């Protein structure tokens, strides 16, 4: 009996608090991938197939780069709105509430920048900022490191899929003309959310509406505030517990096409928080504008198995950005398959 008591006490002191904390933080079965281990290539492929989403640890991105950039982001979003509104120039620059040009809105303000490798001396629109050089250098150092991590992940994925050469996917991101973007999002505390006495929210305010990303991969990092959710294949939404020391990867539309639907572009959204600000930084790894995108022939037995028509990234980007957030952006490019006659 004494042994049983000790055992139960151990469970109560160690396991139960962890379970409670996981439940409070929105525990979910999201894959966690250690990319310092080459054998994680198989786990990466499975995560892309099952979720279209995964968390990366032991990533090698210096924490100081993240801290400096988050500090600069907080400083920028703390500026008066009248000043931030001067940092404009569609599609780049500052935005508040309005997402895109097609009527989508959210409880968010953001700063969108071009991080093309083949950019001039002043790639970022916020030239009006007093600390322009500081934030510019912070973004450059951060995106350079995250781009390398993204290429490493893509090469592990090609290894897991058995694709040769190893840089088949990563070269699209490392290309000098790669059309990659970087976005800083700020979700202020939302006073429209009312909490009950027990802390439960009785309404939901959307910070950023449900959508998929058009690029190849998108890499998300946020502060220690929850709100990010992904949509599972069964249609249910699950919350992603915040982890400011890790990175989260979304499979995007273009990678879904390149794998002929084997990988799924994950639908995701952000809910607001009533008490805390959420800051996130997203690197969108895109191919060159002229890159032709179609299912890789090495992943098909014959071309008749292709689920998508070939398109250039420029064509798809234009089509996606002229749609609503929640639209199925790939639908216009799905191949029309006809059943064979008996």
C-alpha cells in the first residue's frame, strides 16, 4: 500500500500538472521535428502528408537574431498610427485591419517587406523610419538565417522522398531571383472579447482569417501568446501552443502542386487575445517569378497522373492575390480529369 501511495503521489506531482498545462495551452498532436538529426527526413515527409504543418527544433537560428528583430517590431508597432500610415506602397509597407484588396479584414496590423536575394541597396519600403537601418539590418540577418534553415528542411524532404538531385526544391528558394517575402504581424489585445468569470471566452474575434499560403513553405515564429490554429483534414480546428524558441512550418500551395497533392497546403488562421499582444514574423519562401510549377515527374508513374496544370509562379501569385483569403486558390489550376470509357 505504501508503494502504491508513493506511486500515486509521483503521478499527481509530475504527470498530472503536465497534462493540465497541456490542456490549458491547447495541446495538440503537432509533429515536432529535430532537424539536427538527418534521420528526421522521414518524419518531415510524414508531417507534410498528414498535417501540412510541423514544428522545428534544434534549428540553428541564433536566438539573438530573433530577439533583436522582435524588439524592433515592437518599437515600430508602438509608433503613432499617423506615422505608420506613411510607410505604404502596395503591396509592401504598413497595413492596418485591411488584408489584401478583396474585402478581407482582421484584428491585425502588419509590415510586409520584400526579401528577394537580388534586391538593391534599399529593399524595404520603410525608408521613412528613423531607425530604418536598424530594422533593415535586423530583417536581413534574420531572413538570411531562416532562408538557410528553410533550404536545409527542403533538402531533408527531398531525401525523404528519394528525389535527386538533393537541391531540386531548395534551389527554388536559394535562387538569386527568388520571390520571397517577410511579414511582421501585430495582433493587439482585443477589447471586443468578453471573458466569463472562469476565464472562458464567450465570443471569437478573428485576427487573420482562414487561408492557405501560396508559396512553397512559410516559416512562422511568434512571441509567447497563443492564437494560431490549423485546420485538420477532418475539418476541425486545433490550437497550436506557442513556443517562441521554435519555428513552425506551413506547407504552401506551390509545394502541394510540386508533390502532386501528396503534401497538403494547410489552412490556418489567427484568433485574437483579450489581454496580450501577439507578435509574429513569417518568412514566405517563394520561387522566382518565371519559375514554372507542375508536379515533379519523379513522383508520378506517368504525366497522366498530374492533378494540376502547369503555371508560372507569377501567374499563380497574381491569381491568388486577386482572390479572397478563404478561397480554394488552387481550384482554377486543377487538371480536368475525365473517366475512361468502358
